[in-house]
């Protein structure tokens, strides 16, 4: 059976492609979804790609991933820098987590340079724009394959 990966996107990422192209590029969230699904098909993964502006909904999806998915790729948007609740959910999820950001958060405001999410992440990709989602998919496929060999 094809392994399923949750690709979760946080607040304001639904605005992609409409404003701030100098920071976030010109691709829309739908473009990003298509790109991610294509990369997943190439490594034989299935993707459930979602976006929410609500912290609680993201926590619910992470809890759901524990039983439904083999891994989580997460761009938590602004919650990256604030959310202990999302960190707690990730730490309970017991599946590999890759944190992704379109922009290089270390070249931006100081408050963006700390991530709660990173404490639960196997790896972090930032600053590479939409390509980062493809790289996250490829790396997740390897993490899942490595885990399957252990069991
Ligand atoms: O670089 C990233 O992917 C971020 O996670 C994006 C978040 C930001 O708060 C993080 O520090 C870094 C913000 C997403 C907002 O997206 C917009 C897209 C277009 C127009 C306005 C906002």
C-alpha cells in the first residue's frame, strides 16, 4: 500500500501568490499542492495537503496523523514562533516530522529566528521557496523507508 504523508500548512499561507512575492514567491497554494503531489508520486508516496488558519485545527490534524500517516511535513507559518501546543502535538505524534519554510527565517526579523517546531523535527528546510516542499517529500520517503527496515 502507498504510504501517506500529511503536508500541513499554517496561517496565511492561503494568501500565497497574492501578496509579498519578494518574500514568498509567485506560486499559489494550489501550485504548491500540485508540485508537492508530483514530487510525492515520483517517490511513491501519497499526500494529504491541507492549510488552516486555526491553531486548534492544526493540532487536531497532527493528532490524526499519528494513526493515519507515516510522516508529517509542516509549515506552521506564524505559529512556528509561538505555538507550544503544536510542539506538544508533534512530540506525541510518533512519526517523523520535517519542518519547512519558504523564506529563510534566519535572514528575517529576530522573532522569526526561533522555532518551537524544530524541537520535534528530524530536519528543517528553509529559504528554498517551493522547492523546499519537494526536498521534504524526498527526504520523508527515505525516513519512512529507513523506519520500515527497523521493524
Ligand atoms: O517562510 C515561511 O514559510 C513562513 O513559515 C511563512 C509565515 C511566516 O510567519 C514564517 O515566519 C515563515 C507566514 C506566511 C504568510 O504567507 C503570506 C503569503 C502571501 C502574503 C502574505 C502572507
